[in-house]
C-alpha cells in the first residue's frame, strides 16, 4: 500500500463527539467481552476503537477522540504512520517468521545497528550489542539475567515508585504490590528497593538524594552482592518523576566503582519521546545496558536489550533469545520508525510539544491551585494534583478530571503510586491546535471540580 493511498484515507485531526462516551456499540461489545475476557484484563476507558491515525482514534460509534496516551507511550510517531504500515506490509509479504536463532534475517541486524549507534557511550572502541525480544517486561527480565551472568552476583536494586512489568520478576521489582503482584506470589527474591529522588516531596538536591540511595543500598543489600541497579531515568507509572540534577550521574559513578551494572529502563521514556533518542542522554549518563520497547516499532511488539559488548558477550550460545523475539515484521516497522525520527525531525517535535503543551500546563497551574507541579521532558509530561496549599495527593480530583475529559472525547491516564498525577504521552505529530483543545478541556474539568 502506497503512502499516498494511506494519506488519502487518513483521519481528520479534530475532536468530534457524536454519542455519549462510551457509546451504544461500545457498550454492546463490552457486554460481550465480559463473558469471555477475565476482569483482570482491565480497560481504563471501555471505548472500542475501530481505526486510528496520528493523534485521533475513532471508536465503533463514530466518535473521534484525541489520544493523549498513545497506547501508554507506544504510538510515539502517531497511529498508523504511513511509512511504518508500508514497511510492515511489505515484510508481511516476504517473511513473517523463521526464528532468528534458527535462520536469521537482516531487519533484526538493522535494528541492532541503529540501537548501537544511538546508545550514549557507544563508540568503535566501546561497542554495544543488542538482543531483541517482544515486550518491556521481557527486556527487563533479560537485562537482569545478563547482568547476573556478567557479574556472578544475585542482587537487583530498584528505586521507590518504580514500575518494570507484570511478570514474576518485574512485578516483584515494582514499587506497588496492587494490582501487579498482590495475590500472585511467591515474589522473586534478592530485590532491594531504595529511596529515589522526588524533588516535589523530598526537597533534596541530586547529590543529597543519591547519597541517601547509596547509603541504603550499601547497608541493606551490600554493594558487593548487587548485579545491577535498574533505573527509569524518568519514572513512568510512578508519576513521571524527574530526578534532581546530579542524581543519576552520582548513582552511575557509584555503580562503576563497585562493579554494578547500571541499567536504564527506557521502555516508556525512550525512542525520541523526551527529545533525545534515549532520555538518559539528558542526564549525562552512559549506561551499561539500555532497555527499549513501547515506541520502538510504531505499535508492533518489539523490545531491545542493548549493552556493552563485554557484558552482552558473557552469555553462552543459546542462553539468550525467544521464539518471537525480533520478529521480522516488527523489525521492519522499527526500521521505519528510526527513519521517521531522523527524516521528519521528530526530536525537535518532542521539544516543540514540551514548549507548547508544557507551557500551557504551567499557565493552568497559575490558574488552578490544585496543580502542585508540572514536570517532564519532551512529549512525556505530567501534572501532579494536590490538596490546595499542600503537597498531599488528590487522587479523587485526578479521577474526576479524567472522567470529565473522556466524556468530551479526550483520552487521559493517571499515574503515581497514589494515582495523584495525570500523564500526557501525545504523539510527536500532535498539532498545536489539538494541544490547545486538550488544554481547554483540562481547564474546564479543573474549573468544574474545583
């Protein structure tokens, strides 16, 4: 399918509400779903999507909704991007699967080459290599596995407010037990959860917060027992928390001094989301391993574990891989995503969104005392809602604002361990006009529930 054909059938980038939300057809499908899908597979907004393009999703009732979540950070370059669809369709007509560890194919190698070129710290003298898997949780699992193999140590350090996935290991690494681990035990051992940097609440400088984290880990875990420290440069489910300046470099230095593998979990923040290919670049850190997923393949399942060659090469042949890891169709889509990032200047678009959307959010903060903080980088932004005059979380207001926006055709999502924040993960193609529309609905919602 040509780009011209796809463009001709694209969806107007405007909000349009023609029924109540959810509409009658969505409600009908939802009743069918309840009979065959368990409630543990929860949907935040039971609106059933029929098609989507760029920043607009169209439900089965014909409502055009502004998607400010992007599949929780997956459709970074927009829904049904023409180049991604064309690349995936072409690959579908060639090879859909052989298993890379049986009979390999070039698209896997091309993805690995791109990641090696863009990971901070990668040079010809210090190369990085990549294992491809399917999901963010698999990336985390394999990152830990590789770090343990390299160091011969068992311990895994993570930070408070972290989220790393829903598998046994990753749900054990999360800060919150409910709903990800509660009742699903036993949980994995040798995991140590240290205090992180949360400037709004702890008031610490980066150096002070790092000293607290390090002191905790040295006392509770013992540096010589730790294989790795897994860090989200900007925490996702934890509330889009941006650490204080100097925090991450101090942790990375401590890891190097103690032979601990520093792993940057870029599953949500990576792949051009924050204005650089990887968010860790903005903190002046060269990680030992970088984990990527979500936005890497434009909506198709793919994840990468990219690490220093001396670390990645410790695993024996056959020790790494998986049946669908690095599927050729997903890899072809990922190559198209990389080319889009470069050819369309999408890093600059992320910075535009930070200026326009972030600036608009700060204007709302001046108007609404319930907005305790506006934070984030690029197209990864959040507002933390508080009880006015305090920093106490206001989860009830978060729920009210999200519900108000949904009824008016704007898809929002909460985050934070107390659901105290609203996160914004717009497509890098979201227009200034759509951003203004979202800000207008937010303003109405905050006014209505003040």
